[in-house]
C-alpha cells in the first residue's frame, strides 16, 4: 500500500512540475518558457503513468477467492470474496478506447483488471455476491459501466461512459494545457 501511495504521489508531483517551474521562472532562476516545456513533458508522463499504476501485469496468480498480479508499484492481491467497489477506467489511444476494471477490496487494495480470464473471475465473484449475500449484508458497489463491460447489464451504459470519459479527458487536457501555456507567458 505504501508503494502504491508513493507511485500516485510521484504521478501527481509530475503533473504539478510546471507550477514549480513557474515560480522559479518568476524569480529568474529558470528561463521564462520553462513552465511550457515542463507542462508538455508532465502531461505526457503524468497522464500515461496515472492509469498504469494499479494495472495488472504478468505474472498472474489466480485462485477461486484471490487474484494476484504484479503492477508498477509491486505485487497486489485482491480478495474476490470481499470486493467493495468496481469501477471502469477508460483511456484512449490510436486504436480506440482502452478499458481497465479497477477493483477495490475490503483491505483497500486496488487492482486494474485488463485480461479476459481475470474479467471472467471478477464477473463470477460479482454474480456470486449478488445472489448469495443476505439482504442486510453490504454488496459490492459496481458502476453501471463496469456492469456493462462485464456483460452483466445492457451495453447502453458503456456507450454513455465512453462518451463522458472522452469529454472529461478532452476538457481536462485542454484546461491543463491552457493553464500551462498561460504560466509559460504566451
């Protein structure tokens, strides 16, 4: 958990570098265009690094109740019998949308699931939790888009999620770059 927090902190620090560069440029230590250069580099590194921090990589270990995989911040193991939340994270590349299911268990461990076999295990765990849990027991909170991606709900939720994710990403990147350009003195 500590390495995961450090990795997330590093990604956020990278995104904040242009603001530090702005302060140093105002004092005359760095050239005036430094925030712009730092902003472009930070944008590329930060927005690629943030989604990849908890994403599963091989080697995998799977059992009926646990899913363990290596991530950029170390090995993570999610208890499939004690899932608290499942969210769908959508990013975009030249090939189209890229999706990862971010699963969090009762211990606070997060793992981004991308492989078909892991998705199948997660789908069975959610179906099992929905059908066997008593009425007053807490069930995992699964977003509509995640249910659609796991084929547990109509695909309509996935379309809405993809459009909203694209708009949020586009507006967020535009705002970030407009602030960085403004800080760069242009």
